[in-house]
């Protein structure tokens, strides 16, 4: 894959007009634009359009056709974009914590995120965690960062969390959380590649406990909150005010175009 072409297409997709070489300090702006432009969605799984996870395939799907994707697609593409801009980054695998069940996902280690190294420090860069995106690089030092979406931190996993990885991503979402809660645990010492991403895709598509093979879901962040569309509802969050309306199945396609294309 021509990295210059990928770089240009990605910047165009998120509306980043600066053509200069990216610096480390540019990445927070890039992450914010990405989270507000490219939807987190499972339409390929729901429409039985699953394709092997490859960089050319992701470029075609997300950058040319203008679709979104799940973590193993969004973060894999963003990882390729980081490499194309000369950054030192690796994909790593984690497992999502279900706050309602107070347990880790029974589907297993299906979250893909990015670990970036700069000047001897490590950070998490995640564009594939739905409405929980930090929109910022999160240092792996325990130091919290703040964005329009809340507060986020990464610290060494302890107790039950250490059974699932050596690091824990935590969040305190704006207008939602009063205290820190686990997002996902991950293993920082075992980078993964496309083979593992394809395995994760199969699990998400087929596992009985997968959250993404039962009903359509499309969501993205906005400057004041988020927009989420399912087959039965449209939910718009605006500065903490939630407006949720029931929709009919025939409205889904029209609302998808209106809010996500």
C-alpha cells in the first residue's frame, strides 16, 4: 500500500487540511477529528459483508467508500496512518470490561488498541472504542488526561484486572461517570498483527456473547456529545442532555445517511 496515498486519503477523510509532516503535538487534533468523523459501527457484520482485514481493504472501506468500522478496523487503519507519518506504534490486544455486569467480556480479548512510543514514553492512541474515546493520547504513567469526552488514564493492572492484562485503561466519561471505571485491560508486551485482527473479527461476528452481531449500531462523537443509531432508536447527546426517539426499521437507512455519511 502506498503510504503517501494512505496519508493523503486519511487526512481528507477527517478534514485535516494541513499537508505538512505530522509532529507529535499534532496527534491530539488528529485523534479528535477522527473520533468525530469516522463512525464506530458494525454494519459489515450485520449485512454479512465481512472481508479479510487488510490495509488496502480498510482504505477502500473507510477512506474511499466513507464507511466506519469496529476497533480491529479503525485502530488498524489508524496504526497504518501513524506508521506512514513516521511514528513508532504497535497494535495490542485487550478485553473490554462490562460495567453493568461487573465483569470482563465473555467473548474474550476482542479489543484492538494502539500503543505509541515517543521520547521514551508510551501512550495509548485509540480511535475504536465507540462512545468511550479519549480523543487524546493517554500516557501509560497513570497521569489522567482530559478531553471534551471526559477523563482518561492508563495504569498497571492490579487484582482481578491483572488476570486479563498488565495494563488497565480507565475512564470517567463527562455527564456519565462520577468515579473512575475500567474500560479495558490489555497486554502491552505482546504486539499483534493482521492475523490476530482477522481472528478477532471472526470472534466478534460469530461468538454468542459478542455485542456486535445481534443488532446494527452506528455511533460517533460530536463537538457537544454523541449520536447513536440502532435499528430501533436514535439517541443524540448534547452537553449532557439526552434526546432519544424510537424509530421504525424503514427510517434506519435515511437516518444513517443523514447523520453518518
